[in-house]
């Protein structure tokens, strides 16, 4: 099975967040841990939040 990069990044975001259910995860933190561009993850997190698979909140430093 082949996944698009976008799908791969979305799964990485969801897995990272699922591993830390009691904490807020920033996009910068996920970006560093997964080795993915911050800008790409911003778009992915926005779409994941819109799909209802996770929650994204704007904070002082941007989306979390």
C-alpha cells in the first residue's frame, strides 16, 4: 500500500498526539520529532482538526 506524503504526515501527527493524551503538542514539537517541515504540518494539523480527528487550537505561538 502506498500513502501520499500528506497522509503519512497526518498519521504521524495523530500517532504523536495519541502517545501523549494528557499534554498539548505543538506543531514545532511534532515537526522536530518527525523531521517534517513546520509549514507542511501546519496545513496537515488544520485539515485533521477540520475532519474532527483531533483538535487544533490557536495559541500564542500558533496552532497546537
